[in-house]
C-alpha cells in the first residue's frame, strides 16, 4: 500500500463519521502530527494520548490498514521519500523525547539500503562496468558535495588495483572543462545524489557528446544523469541523519574495485608490492 501523508489525512476525513470518540481523538492527533506517528510505537502513542493499544489498532483497521504497523510503515516510507535528509533528521530529533540510539537506527537503515541496492543490481551491468574499467586508459571520477568523497574513494581504490584513476576536483575549471582532453578510450564514473549537482549533469552531457564512456551511480531511475550514461547503477541512500547514507554506494564501488583487482591479478599484485616498497623505503 503506497501512500503519502495527504492520503492518510483524506482517509481520516472520509471515515471520521464512523469513528468512535476515542478513535477520533487519535485521528485528530495524527492529522496534526503525522510525522510523530511515523516515528512512534504503539506504546509511545498510548502514553502520549492516554489511550489503549486496542483502540489505536482498531483505528488503523477502520482506516483500511491491517493494523498499526502497516499504517506506521506507510507514513514512515512517505516521510523518507518526501523530506530531504536535513528535514528528516529534524523531524526525528523533534519527534521523540527519549534518547535515540542512533547507532542502531543507522545500522538498521544501512541494512535496508544494502538489501534494496542488491535487488536493483543488474549482474550484467556490473560485469560490463568491470570490463569498461579494465580496458580504459584512464578512469576519471566526479561528483559534488558528498559525491565528491565517493569519487575520491573510487579513484583511490582503483589505483590500488593497478587502474590509473583520477578524481576531478571543482575549482578554477569546472568538470566539463576538465574533460575536454579525455578520450573515447578513457572512462568517467560519475556520482549524482541529492542535492543533485547540475555541474555533474552538464559534464555528463558533454561526455555523451564526445562519446566518452560514462558509468553513473545515482539513486533514482528518473535521475537527470541517466540519459548521458552508458551504464548506470541505482543505490538506495535513505538516511535517518542530516545527510544521505553512503553505505550502499560505498559497497558498490568496493565491489567493483575488488572484482577488477581479482581479474587483473598479476598487475594488482605488482602494484601492491610497489606500494609496500614505497612505504618501507620512502616514508
């Protein structure tokens, strides 16, 4: 049942004449505080409204849900989709008075993100991306804000498995200007996550014009960068904190680098030995 907060409010208004007085009390609270519903347990609502679990469950059923958990889950999903990370975090820290266990919250959300990303991963696209990385003269990575960190980590990991990689940095030259001299035998890996950077999108569009292969890693099938990519990966980045979760994108780029390293075994071992030598003799 895919619904948003407005759908729940419409249900309540539609069914209001059929509700008992105690159910109306809960319904009015939900109308005014839908985000609190999304972040509360039955016990939380019992204590806050001075009502019973049975009354809360019966209200959910009267509104067409199987029970409280389904109603709460629908609102939680809606909240995650409709609010940006900063507003989601504000809602969470304002929604409950007791101390939050953010490690558990973040771990649980990361688990969900990884599971959903695995479901969205196309094994054929993964193999194609690995093949593109291996045969490229150079790999260039790009992204803005949090995506820039992902781009830097990707370049770092690929260099460790013998792939010549460079992360583009935004400065005197924008991304499009920096890829002017990149050729068709090179590869760009672009990261595009909320808030989406038009700088990255424009550079991807220019790369498409120059026929430079591009692998996009983003979060939505409607992403602006997708028309300009040869291969794209969707990763879920839902978060309970002030920024998008990077766990799923990180898992993907670690997996790509690991597969490239395994396929280029002899070159990778040679690179690792060179790194060890530099660390011992020149550090």
